C-alpha cells in the first residue's frame, strides 16, 4: 500500500474504534484501509509536525504518541495533550501498557532511558528498580503482567507482577526481539543465534536452548518479533520480513523455517520498522517506503506447476481423487492432499486429456495421440485421421470420444469409428452422459445429444447467447456456461438464467461441492453460488443471486482465460477445488476459506459545508441558509476495505436507505431548515453488517426569509393588503352610492324648486283670487259658507305641500330627524292617550338626506302600527349616534306581534312590514323586529356609518397613515 502512504513508517497502533494509526518521519496519520488522513501532532512553534517514533493504543481508548524528540503526547476525546516527561530528550523507542494501566516509555535518553507513567505522573526507572542507566533494549509486557527487558551489556531482566525490582535472568544476549506466544510462552529471536523459546526454568538455571530455529539470512540486524493469533511468528528487520509458521512444532520434531519477504516479493521496502496484527487477523508491516498488509489468502497457487505456460493449461479430475494438469509440454499429477508432481514431460502442446475406466490417461497433442497407463511409459496410438485433437471424454459405456478438427471419432477397445453427424462442424465442448450418449456442442449448429446411431438437436446455435464454453453435470441436470451467461439442461429442456450478471461473463469452468455450492470460474474470478438459490433464479427471473466472489485480492494470481481448458474448474478427492488462470493453477479449500466475522465499526469522519471541513463531528448546527453539505464516512474493516459496502440515509430528507456501494461520501443540497439525523451502516468483505452503524444529528436553522416570523409577517402583510383592497373597494362603492345620493338630492331640490315656483305659487295665487271672489259673496247667502270651508281645506293642503317641498330640500338632517320623530310621534298619538318619549344617545351627525327620509318613513310606519294595533300606553323612540353607524329603535309596551307574523315577516294582505324591510335594504341597513305576545314590540334598524353619515367613516388607511406619521415624528420609538 504505497499509494498515499507516508514514508518512513516507524510505529503502528489500532485504537478501539478500528482506525489504524501510522507514525513516522512525516508525522501522524489515521488510516481506514482506503485513505490516509494526516492528524495534528506536537510541533515547535510554526515548524511542521514532529516525527513520530512510537505509538500505543491504551485500554481506555487513548492513543499515546512518542516522538523522535523524546516528547510524549496522548489523544483523548479528540484532544491532543502534551504529557512529556521532564528529562526525556531523545527518541521514544517503545510505548507499552502494563496490567495495572501504567504506561512505560523506552527512550534514547541517557542516562535515564526508561519511564513509567502512573497515577502521580512520570517516574524514572533506574537503579532503585535494579534497572541499568544504559538503555532498555527490547521491552515486552506479558499477559501475566510481567515485564521483560533486554538492556545492552546486561542479562535479561524480568519485573514480576506487583514488584518494583527487576530480576536478572541467567541469559545475556544483546539485540534480541522478545514476543509472547498465544500459549503464554516467551520467545526470543536473534540475528545470529536464531529463534528459540525461553525455557521454564530460567530462574534456577540457564534456559534450555536445544530447540533453536536457525536464521535464514545471517547478518547483523535488529529484530522486532510478534506472534499472530494462529501462533505464527513474524519478524521485522532491516533486511525484510520473515515468518515462522508455528515455531512450537520444533518440539515435536518438525523443522520450521523462516520464510522471508522482501522487495523482490512485492514488499514496499526491505527496511521494515513496525509491525502490528489488527483485530481481524491481518498483519501490517510499516517500512521506510510504505505500508504492507499480510492476510490469509482464500486461494493458494500450486508452485509445482509453472506459473507460465505459453499455450495454457488443462485440468482433469481423476478417478482416484487425484487431479491431473497439463501445461505446454508436461503432464502433472496432484495426489489427494498433496502438491503437483510432474508425471511426464516432452509433450508438445497437449490439448486433450481424459482418463478411461482402467485409469489410462489419453493425451492429444496436435495430431498425435498418446496413452499413459499406470506404471508404463507413454504409448503412441497410430493416427487414424487428420486434424488436431481438441477434446476427449469417456462415455458411459467406456468408449472414448475424441473431438478433432472437423471430425468426431469414437474408440471402443481397439476399434475406431467416425461419427457421421459432426460433418464439417467442429465439436469444441463435449460431456458424457450416464446412459452412454454424449452432449456435443458443434460450432455454428448448436448443442446435440449423440449416440453411436442417433443425433438430436437440443439447442440450436441461433438461440445460444454467444457460444458454449463449458458444461458440467450436477445430478440430473447439466449447467452450461456460455460466453455471456448460464443455462441449464434438465429433462430435455433448456432454461437460460434471465438476468445478465456481470460475474457470469467469460465462464471458463464449473464445478460443485457436497455442501450444495456451485463454483464458477469467470472473467471476474471465482464465484461461489448456492445451488438452491441458483435453482430459484432459474425458476423465478426476479430472484436475485448474491454470490461470493474471490479474485485477485484473495490470492488469484491472474485472470481466467476461455479455451485454456475445456473445464477450468475441478474438485479433487480431498475436497480441494482447482482452477486454471493465466498465471498457473490455484487451489481453494472450501472448508478453510477465511471468513471475516467481525462487523466493521462505522464512523462519520467529517462534514464539509461552505468551504469548511470539520473532523469527527458529534453533532452540529450549520449556519442558516447552508446551500449544501458533504458527509465523509468510513467503516473500519481492514481485511479487504475495497469490498466494504455502505448504506446511508438522512432522516427527514431520504425516504429510505440509499445503497452507496463502496462510496464513502454523501452529498446533499437545498436542504430545508430543520433537524436531521444522518445514519450510515456498513458490511465487511464477507457481508457481515454493522446494523447499528453511526449517526450524526444535524441542525439547519432557518434564515429570516425561512423563519416562522417572516411567514407570519407575510401573512400579516397579505391580510393588510386584502384589507386595503377591501377598503378601497368599499370606498369605491361608497363613492358610487354618494354619487347616486347627490344626484337624487339634487333632483329632489330641483323638484322642490319647481314645485315651489310653479305649483305652490300658482295655488297661492289661485287661492287669493278665490278669496277675493268669496269676499264678494254676501255672508248671508248660503253659498259663501261652503266656499269658506273649501278655502280653509285648500289652505291646509297648501301648507302640507310646503312642508313636503321643505322635506325635499337638504338641511340639518340630524336636528331634523330628532325633531321630526318627536313631532311625528306627538301627531300620530293625538287623541290615543299614548305617551311618546324620544331618547338621543351620542353626538348627532350630519345625515344623508335619503337615509333621513327612509328612517322617518320606517319610524312613521312603526309608530302608526303602535298607535292603531298595539294597545300600548307608551311609545319609546331611541336614536343612538355611534361611530360605527346610526341605530334607531321604536318600542312599545303593547300586546306584541303574533309569532306567525314574526316568522313570516309580514301580515297577510298588509305591506307595512314589507315596506320597512325594503326601505332598510335601500340604505344598507339591518332591520330587526322583535317581540312576543303580551311583551310589546321593538322595531330596530342599524345603518352603517359609511351609508348613514354624510362625511363617512374614518377609514383604516387614514388611521394607519396618521399613526405612521406620528411614529416618524417621534423618531421611530
């Protein structure tokens, strides 16, 4: 992993949250398997971050950091705290934590190289602890709580749990590495003396050193060693990395050796300086040039077969459980549980390989045919035709079928027969059937079922997607791999897998295992499917297959290649599966495929908005109006981080989970104000999900334009606008009403003038002439008396006419109405014995003449009804002058109005009540008549101010304008 990795790596640690921390010459970095992220560290003023030389992930979740300057810091809750000892001046070589939780620091400071950080702070470890002032050498904390040390020019030292003095052991060996095995035994490794276990009786006598694993690369080198969880010993040196598989087998007579890895094997550098096993079992090596990961591969390449073959490879499952393989010039046999062994060589380009019932191998190379019988040298079979051998199979009846260039031959015993059905077509793929027939794919024609006497077309070439590459029988069905998919032949019927999965392209091999799995070799790698799920997919096109894919990350050395073998996947008798690649043969043991059962911790590592990036947010309130945000998340699965998959959702924005695949970022734009929760879950390389995941609460406050107050203001402004529109409309209507009133008043005044100047003046003149004429008639005569009476009546009519003319003219309507109502009540009540009273409330105002007249007429009708029909003793008239309008009421204490009349609003055959309603509607008034039998009657009318008063009402707009002017005058207070 040199891409993006820091240089000069000197320390590695993994914190409980799953991050791999990398320290080196360029500072401190955090690694999630994909990205290296520089983290802040200690620095001098404005200088770059100090170089890191040691790291420790403590049990409380903190990360201790040792610097090459001798300083020490710790990161807790995302805070970097400087905890440097007072006298530490040079490299911090190691940081360890003992069983009590104390932290030990091995430094290059002389003469005080060892420090201990406990409850009271740093403590120097020196002669009072029986520890020399020289240097610490290798330090190791055992699971028992004991601390081992190997200072230079000093015996091996041991600090027992609870003790404050190191015991000297009778072992003196400089520059050794120390490590504790899973069984609790302590081992040492030295560049010259090799690797050995420190014996049980090291206190009483010299340890037993008889069992020693010698070094494979002698030469002075500092060794750092550590055991992995499987008991393998790893060592990091300045010459590369070595691994000893289960060194404790040396006590059982085995001879474990050091397997070395260097730049020649792909290591980033031979100078290995740091080593760590993560919680998933991967071993990490930090070198001067990068970071390397060692993992248990699912596939292992068989080194017994060369990794290069100019013409490819052939695989064949033998009858005895062994596996046969062929490259460009040799035949190999892989016994059960063993590795490949060369069986015969010197065969030029073997292309066909099959085994008959007697265990003989038939090998076709170009146009030559050989048979290899057990214990006998290869024998050449005389050529019986022309053309190269392409494939061979053994039929159910024991006969051997050979496919040749444009020919299909069958050998039964020593006799040969050429099938007449192949014709000019070339048979490229064949499969034997239990009944003795064979399936043959003839190019450009299709798939046939052949017997010695018959041929039947099963699948014509036009219907085949591409071409047939491989066929494999499982029970009573045959799986057929084509250039672009998978099909099934069962009961004579072909079924094609409807969905085109990308991992089905370029199928080159098919096999199966007893656990119900189907294994495919395709262009993407080795694919494992459940046979049950595969059957469901054949039956139901909507059924989705979820395979496990093993590829280059799992140890596959090269891609598959169609045509290298008629079936590039076979199963041996030991259960191992073998596959053909362009770089040799690989084997998979299905029972020992590494499986990662560790659900990955999920972290939200950053949020970015408005050009600002915040690391490791717990919760956040973004600025109002944030246009968009970016969320960076990760899952700490380091085995195959490229296969980690994610799902996320933003509660409040996403209706469902978003399948992000392997993408580690989420983007959102145009989010509305509110509170959201971002949630992300992940699965590791083997599909183990962390369903809890990680979450982040995000709050986006509203801008002023998005706030509730602004919305209320908009609503208020809308209401105000509607109110103003309403007032303008009312003003417009009132203007029209006033215009009509003024026209009517002008017309009334004109009529009054005309009546006065014509009719009344004429009648007055006529009356004078008649008076003069009457005066000439003697009083004694009987004719003058009637004439005098007529003159008096005419005089009364003339006076009444003048009153009507006066009413037509506008005057002081307020005074006129009050006086007119009082006079009207007095006149109508004359001789009835009823008392009339007038009450005026409020300040009288100037009335519109039409309103005055209509009110007068309504009052006249009400008073007249009271006088003639109510039997009342008193009549009360009320005028209430209010700013909202004028209210007039006429009430009595009479017998009241019958209920049926009130319900109908009129008396049959009478129009008084109807006329009052019509007059009220004419002046936009609201007339109410209330009463009950025996409780009197009240006739009330309310006329709005805008209609009743000549000057109208003070409009809302005017009041607002006056208030605004007053506010401005007061300076906006």
